[in-house]
C-alpha cells in the first residue's frame, strides 16, 4: 500500500501533459502506463497518419514541436516528440503496469487505485487512458462466413497488400476517410460505407488552416459561430448528398457539442469521391461468403473489409461507478465532477472543435489550478 498525492493513469499525450505540470511546480505524483513507452499508440497507428491540426496548436505544455517538423506532424514524428517530451520534462512513468480498479476510499475522502503491482491511496486521480482504449468492433449477420479479410483500423498499417483488390472501409470518420484514400493510392478498388450524415470541413479554407478559423470562432457566441461555420461549409464544401453523403442538419461545432461527433477534416477524400475514384455505399446490412449486402439491396464482392468504426473509452472496465457518470457513448460528461467525485479528473476526453491536443493543453492547466487550490 502506497500513499501519493496524485496518480495519473496513462502516459499518452494527456498523461504526459499533466505530469509536466506537476514536475514544473514540484507537486508529488506517480504516472502509471500499461505499455512500455510514452505515447505507445503513436508507435502503432497506420503509417500515413498525420495530425490534422497545426503543430503550433498541438504541442504539449512547455515544449513546442521542433521548428523543422512540418506544419501537420506525421505519426512517426509525433511518437518521437512524445518520447523526447518525457525526457525533457523529467517524467518517469511506471511502465508495464496495468490499472485494475479505481474506487473511492471507504471514508469518502480520496481514492484507491489498484494496479497489478501495487495499490495506491491518493487524493487525486487523473484518468488519461484516452478515447482509443478499446476498438469498437460491430458484428453483422454472415460475418463469420466471409472468406476475405476483416481488420479493425487499429491493426491496419497500409494498403500495399490490396492493390487491384476490392476494398471496403466501414465508417467515414477522419480515420475511415483517410484510409479509403490511402487504399485508392495503393491501387485498391476503394469503397466506403456511410451510415449517417457527416459534417465535412476542408483542412484549409482559401489557404488558411481550418483550425485557425475554429480557434477564432471559439471567442464568439455559439449561435454566431455556428452560422459562420455553416456558411463557410456551404460555400467551400457544398451539398454532397448527390455523392451518397447525407446532408447534416447541424453545424460542425454544434454537432460536436451536442453529440460528440467530430467533423471530417478533409485532406483529399472528398475530391476522390467526386471524381469517382472512391465509391460511397450505404450502411452494411450483412456479409456473404464473398462480399457485402447493403441496406439498399445492392450486393458487391470484396476481398478486404476495414472497420473504421472507432473506439470505446472503456472507463467501466476499471472505474467504480462509471456507468452512472458516462454518457451513452461511454464518455465522461466533463473534465471534473466535483459534486459526486471530488478529486477525480478526466483528461483527453473533452474535444474542442479546434483540436483534441489543444483541448488537452487548456484543460490540463485547469486541472492543475484546481489541485493547487486544495
């Protein structure tokens, strides 16, 4: 049994940001990481992944990205930065340590964190295990009979093996859209299944980063920013319903606020759809031995199916009472819930329309101030 003022769960970008604050202000803490290195997932994402946000608005506290990094930092460089960040900030996580259960102390003051190596009693727990903890793998009728290959995007690296093959990406979030484009670039016959409407915003608007516009709009009332956002979207993106992409009913930022649905930051997929290089298909109804049957009755053969169906936070797997506080998608409702869970903080789950890593930087400072007031 060990006592420590603060415990951080996870050494990804969120956990590292929080640890850097504690280091800077000499606040006692431990940081626990299930894997063997900081930013583990960034070493294992698909090859062509880049940040969709600018490096100057995506760095962690106290250490900008190097000047020679490109504006939109590639996966390998992000992984390199996170490793260097831990060294520069003097952060030493307890690696290869899995959290088993987090619960309130019996007296209601503080928290008990049980790991596979030790148990900690602590005043504050910062949960920073991230949005991508557990792959979401839906099941459809006939899936087990399919003779092609099915993988989740978590296990996808590149599309070189699928040249001249029929490939289907299920899901048109940022990952699905980018991987449908990547499969086309690798020579596959690329298709993408779209179940519902999607807000599309270009990564640049008239040469200006979408993120810069989103940051500017954070400072005006929601009703005004939503009107501007929809107006820009109509002007630059237009109506995509003729290409099989249903028209969204809400502005991009409003849909994120209300439904946690991140807009598709388009880096070229929409043009490929318009040019006919990527075919948009409706929702999947069932699998056959050789292909897919869709909700419109169409049936097509496929060699490869990529599930770009997202992730689940999985907080209920290790946090006592999580079911009572998370929303219908498994996300915590806020970065803190002081009325019922004092001393429990969530970092890396709240997204701003201007970017997740920017949100991590801003909210980690709020958590720091809250803890400093104790």
